[in-house]
C-alpha cells in the first residue's frame, strides 16, 4: 500500500503482517580488548542501538498478485513498518492531540503512527511525544481505534518465500533508519557495578552452562604431551532467557539492554546454585560455617557470594577470610548478614558478568508475550 507523508515522502506501508513469529533485533557495538591473562577492557562504540525488524506474513489467493507487485517494485524503496506488539486502544480523538500512554511505548518525535479502525487504516505524523500523549502535525477526527508506532526503514538484502497456488509466506528483514535510544535508570550497585537478582529461566528441562578456559596443548609429535593456560581463572557461560508478559515488562527488558550497551557494561549476578551448604546455627552476623566442598583447594579466589533467605530476598557479600577446620569451612563476610541460619535458603557464588553478544533478538509470541534469550559470560569471580 502506497502512502504519502510530509516527513518521509512516499512510503510503502506494510499493511499485512503476522505478529506471532516476527521479531526485532537490537544491536550495539563493543570493542573488547582481551589481555594475555584473560582480563579485559571494553569500549562502547555506539550508545544508540541498530534496530532490525523481522516480519513474517501470509498472503493467500487473490492477494498473491498484489503482493508480487509490491515486492517487485518496492524492494529498494522506503517502507513503513507497524510495530504491532505495542498497540493500545484509544476511545477517540478530535484535534491534533492523541491522549495515550507514552512512557513505556516507543514513540519518537518526528515519526509516524498507524491507526487501525473499522473503516481501515490511517497514518498520522507525530510532531512531539509528550508525557500524556502525542502532539500531531495535522488535526483529525476519529472514534474507537487502536494505535501503534510506525517505523520507517528499508529491506535488508533480498526476499525469499515459499509459494504455491494457494498462499505465499514472505519473511522481510527491515533496517529501521532512526536509531532508538532509552535512558536506562541506574539499578542497585555492588562494588561499583550494577547488580541483579533476576532468576534464570530453564530452556526446556535444564539450563545448559559452559565452564571455559584458555588452553594450549603442547605436542611436538615426540610422545610427550603437555598443556597450559594463560588465563587467571575459568569463565562461566550460560543463557539468560527472559519471558515478558505485557508492555511494562518488555519496556523494562529494553531498559536492561540499553543499560548493558551490548557487551560493554558488566553486572553482578548469582549462579542461582547451592554453592555452599550452611552448618551454622543461631543468628549469623559476619561469620558463617559451611561445608568444605573443596573450596580452599579449587575455588578460594571466588570472594563474592549472594545469600537468599526463605522469603526470597537476596543480599550480596564479600568473603574477607576463609579458615578450614577438619570438617567445616568458616567464612568471614562483609557486610554482616544478621539473619537466623534456619532462614537461609541458598548461598550462591556472585560473579561479574557481561552479555556475550552485541545483538539481542526479541521474539513476538502474541497475546502481549515476548521472549528473548542472550548468552551471558562471567568474566570475574
């Protein structure tokens, strides 16, 4: 469908798209400088994200002819792509202002919005995004409609689709031209870094984790073989899967991604595993007795832990001293815990992580549900 706008000129409006199965990708750019011993320094090369929309849709029977013509002639033109996952219902408008929720929806100054109503589709041009709604360039009158952002972009690469005499199912990859930007709030801090206690979701019946460390195998073909590692310690990788129900949860997840800036900004996260088993009784202040579990032999350089009580509350601590007796490991922690030992549910290692990818996909599942999975990597214990 061809539309004419003041802001962007002539556009091809994508008026047939399927929400379920579509997705968006937010991409950042980070330079990671890794040293010989495995430590690293990172530099963010961009503060705004590259946004790519992957839209699937189905056309059937008579619509096949129109779909062919639009793709044939519009492949290298500018398109207007509705973000249907961010729709909201409006009772009506009479003028140049649409009263709606804007704090958690991605409307932008000098952009477009698509209205769907009983008589068809209407495209409006947004002059300014205000706290209570959208200021438009032109007034209009309309009752009972839904509104969603309309992004302007172009098709990346070519288009392929399964097709037969009944239907076709193109999958289009759109590069959005204006880069989105969210000012993410600073979360709770621990030792100068963000800290989160967001529980990791399983992927199926389990969580697939990876313990990795640099390895050089020395083999001169003479019979003797040896190996060594340059890294100071191993790293721990795992997927961070998130399921967002509703627009508020999706907005908060996007804030998390913009706070990370891809691989750039590190954050503390527990392992959510029982890495220590409590042997203390009574009230625990700064000293806690736990089972040995060969901590001193293999994991004594892990100096940070997270403690969860039976109410689900987490606290972060540093291990300042560890003393081993015949069958008990006594840890001195800061700050003090000041909780009863019977109220402790779990003690996990606390590691400094970063995202292991600069690009993150968000899948649209329908019914207001979105899902995302991104690899994270523990870079310091």
